C-alpha cells in the first residue's frame, strides 16, 4: 500500500498528493526537488516558497500547416525521409501469360484466261475441161478454199510472285495455247481444193453466173461447217488457282 504525504499550505488553498520517496514515483525532477525541500525546511516553509513562485502556463505548440511533426532524435534539417525502396526479392507471379493474338488471312488469287483465234477465209473458183454439145456446157468446176489463222494469248498479270508466275505461265502457254491450237485445226478444215463436174445450159454469161452461184453456195456451207467445228470447242476458260503458293513450306 502506497504512503502519501501532504505538502499543502495557505490554509489548504492548493494541495498536491505526492507519493513517498520510497514509492518509486520520484522520476519527476520537480517533484523530487519539492520532496527534498520538504525534508529540509518543513511543510510551512515549503508552502511559502510555492506561494512566491510565479505560476507558469504551458501552452501547446501547434505545428504550421504542411509541417511534419518532429520526433525526439530526429535531425531538424534532414527533411522528409526517402520513400522505401521496392522489394527486389519478391517472386514473380505464376504464369503462363498469354501474348497478343495476331490473325492473318490470305486468299489465293484465282485468274481466268481466254485466248483468241481469228480465222480469215479466202476462196475462188475456176472451170476446166469445158465443152459445149447441143447448147449444153459441161466441164469441171474447180474450187479453192484457204484460211489463215492468228492466235492471241493473254499476257500474264503484273505483280506475280515467282510461284504464281510459274503457274500462270503454264496455264497460258501450255493449257490455253493447246486449246487455241484446236481452233486452228478446226479452221484449217476449210482449206482445200474441190473439183466437181458441172453441166449448164445457155450462153457463156449464163453458164458463168450459174457456176459462180454454185461456188458461193458451196463456200457458205463449207465455212459454216468450219465455224461450227470451232464453236464446238467452246466455252473454254482456264481458271488458275495460286492458293498453293500461300501454303508455308514444310520444315
């Protein structure tokens, strides 16, 4: 149980409960000095000393706005301390981490080529072994037919890769060229010489007109048959698919 000694004066106007020296509460320097004076001069003298001591009001000091509080032991000129360094030994978060996806779509180019074969027909007629018997003219009608052809192949498109150029070249100069040659062969069927006997009545002019009309009819029929043989070869297109050129090579 703690012992309390009273050190009061002035008729009890001010009283302070002070713990004894053996209580362990003499850590306060001011209290320790008062206790020492109490033992030396007594309570009455101590009361007079306390009355003569001017009262002191302790006002708290408030820091200005924006000023950090300073703790005991801090260096007043040091300023705010540095920010803590980030940890360098933290483990990486677990993966896997997906990368950005890129999609590329490549469509192979498809080409369609057409060739052209032009035929120019020429023909003529003649007569031979002419004879006139009783107003009847006889002889041989000689008909000559010829044709010239010209084949036009399309050019290769610009901007082809080496792979595409090889495919297109084969399509034009092999596949399409062979087809156009079939047209040439069909047109060449027009070419030839035909001999046929004739027998007409009348004078020379009438006989000539009759032979000319006969040849015209023969030529039209021959040309129509030739055109039909050529037309039977069409339609013919050469579609070229170069999508294989976009296939990545095997590793």
